[in-house]
C-alpha cells in the first residue's frame, strides 16, 4: 500500500515542534534559510543558523562554545537548595567531551581516540551482521507480516552493538533502554523541564552506578573491549580518571544508539519512498556507501547542534551576544541550494562529501565509522530479507525533539 498521508503544509515561523514541522521540518527550515538565515527565535530564546556556509563556519569557530553544561550548573545547581541527584547527573554530562572546549576537550578526545579506533570498529563487523540477522530472524519467525522497524529492529540492534562494544554483558542490556530513554529527557529536554529532569537524574544515577561496578570489574580483569581500552588509554602523562571512564561510557552508550537507530529508520523510509533509488541500489550494491551519505544529508539524525556564544559575534548582519544560545542546523545546511543541486531530491548517486550530518571541526562525530558500518549492513539486509516491504495503515511517527530527527515508530508490512 502507498504511504498513509498525514502531510499538510508547514507552519510558518520557527515552531519546529509544531506537529507538522516534526513530521517534515524542511519547508520551515528552507523558509528560514532563504529569508532569515540567522534568525532570532523569541519562542526558543535562541538563534537559528541555517545556511551551509554559516553552519560550517560556526562549527569550526571557538567563539561558538560547546561548554553549555557548566554555565547551567553554576547558575542553577551550585546553590544549597539544588537537588543533589540533578547536580550529580549534570556532573556526569559535564565530563562529556561533546560539552567541552579545548583544552579539556582536546585531552578527552585524544584519550578516547586511542581506545575507539577504526580497527576496533571494523572488528565489530561480523557481530553487527550476526545481530542484524538474529533480529530479522525473530521478525520473520513471528510470521505476522508486520514489523515496527524501530522497536523490533533498529533500536535493539544499535543498543546491542554499542553495549557489546563497551563490554556490557548481554543479560544486562535490556535495562539500558529504560535508562537511556530517561537520560534522553535530560539531554534533549528543555532545561527547565522539572519532571523530565527528575526522571533523567534518577536514570543517570542508576546507569552510572551500574557502569561504576562494571569499570571496577574491568579494572580487576581487563577484557578485549572498549571499557578496558578506556581504562588503559593513556599518553605519556595522562589517563582518564575513574569518573571520566564512567562518563565516557555513558556518552558512548547514549551517542551511539539513538542516532544510529534514527539513521537506519530514515534510510529505510527514504528508500521506500523513492522506489527508483531503491532499484538503483538493488542493481548496484556499490552505491551503498553513497546511499548512506545521502540519507545523512537528506534526512539525517542531527537536526540541530547547540552552542553557547563565548563572545559577541557578527553573523549574516546580526549580532549574536555573549551568553546567547545558538542552534546550528545541519538539517537546513544539508539542503542549501547554494551547495547541493536539487537539494530536496533524494539521489543516492550524488557526490556529497561535504554533508554536515556528523558535524565538522573539533567535535566531528567520533562514532561516524561505526554508524556508517551499522547502517550499511542493516539497511540493505532489511530490504533483502523482508520481502515486499511496504507501508501499512499507520503513518511513520517522528519524535517531537528539537535537536534530533528520528522515527519513534516505522510500522511496515511485508510478505511473511
Ligand atoms: C548516524 C549516527 C550518528 C550521528 C548522526 C551522529 C552525529 C554527531 C554529531 C552531529 C556530533 C557533533 C556534535 C557537536 O558538534 O556538538 C557528534 C559527536 C559525537 N558522536 Fe556522534 N553521531 C552518530 C553516531 C555516533 C556513534 C555510533 C557514536 C559512538 C558509539 C558516536 C559518538 C560521538 C561522540 C563521542 C561525539 C563527541 C565528539 C567530540 O565532542 O569531540 N556518535 N555525533
């Protein structure tokens, strides 16, 4: 059946959380990029930057600071009345390299890069194939001809891959979904959302407690996994502290699966919506790498990337003031007609090495090789093993989140 349509015209303005913009943010982002490329949003009390050249330059500019947790902690959580659980949770986030500027960022990134090498990623390949097939076998065994590609496949796949890479025993992996969902509220929720904060803080406490015990066990008995590599990662003078190993473990678990789930979901969706592109891919598997890059450009998981102004900066005739928040939008930049011909067309043969779906500059995604590997195994395998894959009577459902773009549900049918 063809895709059920919930399609309506985009809202005007900058309400990216309007249900229509959640379903399809691109018309709204295109209007901003064309008419107000450095836009002050009263709604979000933040700037939105949408042109490719501006987003790319800002991501490399140290005046657009990544250190956005510690100012919040100092302002809200250092007082005597602050909730200790929340302070502890934000303390873990503060140890994430993605929220740090040099020199702290440089130090953490260097140490993590020693442990999380392209070789370590490549070694996961056979296991990713195996896990992919196990999950698809389970879907086929149910013989219902129905699948929610996110819940039944992409989410458990990417969660298991990251957890196994780190060295989390299989039996414990189910608990991660709940922790990770709750922490998502802390990282992606509004900073003033008290309910989400409390749940996120509790989830973070349980996860760090769990990982703390796992780190201690790995300290006693090193294994051939990333957690052991993190514990022993050092250069001539330096290594990660116990707390930094835990925080980095949480970061990897968190950064690794939600985003990659989104990439797999968006990839399968884009190929189902564009049968001619799918036919090209079926005919020439050599196009796979380009297809994954095109999904990252066309409908990638990084909708916006946040920064805090460290100084006043002139950009596009506007003055961004020190302390203001800025959302840099890879999702808008990746469809900038100044850089990509026919930017709204999904074209897997396009040469688009410049897409910003993994960011750029100092914070360029460290997990990009793993994400590419997982997507390039999972997407074709789903299409190959679930015959007649097609939409069913329920529209794809997107998560209402400002920072990321991802399907919460992708209900599909296939011939059992
Ligand atoms: C399709 C999947 C993914 C997407 C779209 C994605 C996107 C991004 C983006 C846009 C950034 C830059 C953030 C910024 O500049 O503030 C980033 C950073 C990062 N990503 Fe990913 N990511 C993905 C998968 C992964 C995976 C699988 C891992 C690891 C298991 C990972 C680990 C990281 C880490 C550690 C950073 C921080 C790097 C730094 O601050 O230097 N990511 N990612």
